[in-house]
C-alpha cells in the first residue's frame, strides 16, 4: 500500500553511485592539481639551476689550467644561482654582497612561467600555492646543500631571499593578473593603486636610461676596457665568462648611472667616487667594465645639466599618472596621485639598489655603488620637480 511504502527502507537512488563517482573524480582532480603544482614548483627552480650548473660546468672544466673537480665546480654554480636570488656569500672570511639583477630577472621569469603552466586557473588556491612553494623550496634547499660544500658559501641570514622570496614574487606576478588576490589589492588606498603602473613604467625608463649611459661610457673608453681585458688575461673561455657576468650585472651598473645623473653619484672603491662634479682617484678592481669610469678629474660645469634627465623623466611619470585619472578630477587628487608615483618609483629604485648589494670584498672593496638612501632622496627631489611642473601645466590649461 502507498502508506506502508513510506516505512520501507529507501531504495538506493540511481544517482547515488554517480554522486559518489563524482566525488571520487573531484578528489582525483584535486590530487592531480596539487601534484602538478608541486612539480611546477620543482621545475620553476630546477630549470634555471640546471642551466646555471651547465654553463658553469662547461666554463670551469674547459678553462685553461682547470684543476678543480666537478664537486667544487657545481658547488660554485649553485652559489651563483643563489646569488642571483639575492643570497650573500662568504669566501675565506671575505663577504660579497652582489646580486646580478639580470640573473635575478631570468630566474624569476623561469619561475613565473612554471607557475603559469602548473597552477590551476580556478578552484582553491591555498593548497596549490603551498604545493608549488614546497616544490621550489625542495630544489632550492638542495642547491643550498650543494653550495655549502664549496669554497664560497652562502650566508645563512640571506637565504630566505632566494629560497622563499623569489618563488613568492613569481607567484604574485603569475597570479595577480588572473584576478587572484583582488581582496588584498583593494585594501590598498586607491591613490596608491592608481600609481603602481605609472611607477613601474617610470622605474623601467630610469633603469634603461642608466644602462644606456653605461653603453655610452664604455664606447668612449673602449680602449681602457680592452686594456683591462688584456691585463686580466683570462683566455677565451674566461673572457666569455667574464663578459657574461658583466652583462648579468648590467642593470646594477644602470642604477649607478641613475645615481650619477640624479646627484649623489657612486663609489667605485673606497676613496674612488664619481659625481657630476668629477671623478676621484683610487685603485680599481680588475673588472673590465670599470674601465669606463673616468680617470681622476674635475668635470666641466655643463655636466650638471645631466640633472635634467631625471627631471624630464619625472615629467613623464606625471603624464602617465594623469592618464589614469579623469580629466576633471580635483587638483588635489592629481597632486597626491603624481606624488605617490614619484614616491613609489624612488623607493622602488632604492629597494632594488639595496637588493643588488654593494660589497665585493673587504677593505677598499667593502662599499661600492651608490647609497640607497641618497638615491631615494635625490630621485624624490628631481622626479618630483619634473612631475610638479607637468601638474602645474595641466592645472593652468584647465583654468583657461
């Protein structure tokens, strides 16, 4: 009877197995996604590490009078890979703080590509991020262990940068454009969010300008650069490796150029500095590109006109910022937005300079390059001047 049917055990619904199967499929997909993310983290570190070890291995094994075994060669390759991530190194009591920024960009780019390919576009993110980071950290830890067996060992307090900082940065670069992390982004004041893109563009223009100045300096003093190559006498492969190392540090020297044209200048060695007023004397290390540094002399008065370079770039920063703001926005909004762009650009370049490092050893090599604090202050003044001129011009045009 229909009434008694209500008390019978409920028959299994034909959809029940399907629901269980769907749950199993979802669990398998989740496990596969985590596995893929972890393998992506491994590849994000392993690819760049393998390339570094291969290059160092080839140069080290084929160099003239090479006597080191593969262990020390690969240990040095691991150390160089960690240095590209920001690690500081100690060798025989000598402290070296130099991060080749082009190498950092390459290592980060490889990690970003790996994150793009291995992380799911939808679904829960926390476990996937943890799996990806775990894979990267696993390879980085192996690199640390290998580097510790060599003659130049990474300093322990700097290891969080290459082991955790680089993969975290890669995750942010890969995921933020996908819309993940919008909640966190929208907590940032709007005036700062509006200034991020103009600041990145302005910082890029500044860095490219500094790098271009280095090319001009090398071109004018090519003879001195060639003389230093001859004095080093590193052979063909050694010269190739030396040139590659200098190219990886090209952005670092570009920051030196920014410091020069914005005012504070930079130190080449202890007692040898270069400013717009002139170049001081001092013993230079046998690094060929430093042959582009002028000899001890006083520069002519018109060298100070180079201060107009960051002023003009400050005007560019203001124009890019105003393009992000409605034309009829208040002057106060425009001023705060433009000054935020200037501040972000200046602080960003200062942080980049601090990350790049400023020590090639002890004694007269203990402090090289510009002062990060002086660089930030000089950029705030020069960029700010050019930016405020553009804002004032915009205000005047709207008043007419």
